[in-house]
């Protein structure tokens, strides 16, 4: 029972860790998509789109 709980905890911790590291990674200047491309994108969880709406 404990190995299963530990495995689930490790998987959740890895997911959260990689999510936070990915969110904090700055986007390269030359790889910025245009605003026209973001308007046609339907991915509402996109971090770049959320940052554009904040600005």
C-alpha cells in the first residue's frame, strides 16, 4: 500500500515541478509568435496567451 501512495506522490511532485519550471522559463526573443497566430489558436491554457492578456 505504501509503495503505491509514494509512487502517486512522486508522480504528482514531478508534474508540479516540471510545470513550474516550464512556466518560469523565459521565451526566446526570436521565437515569439505573432498576435495574429494567437488569435486563431484555441488553446486557452497557453501561458503565452495569458501573459499577452495581462499586458
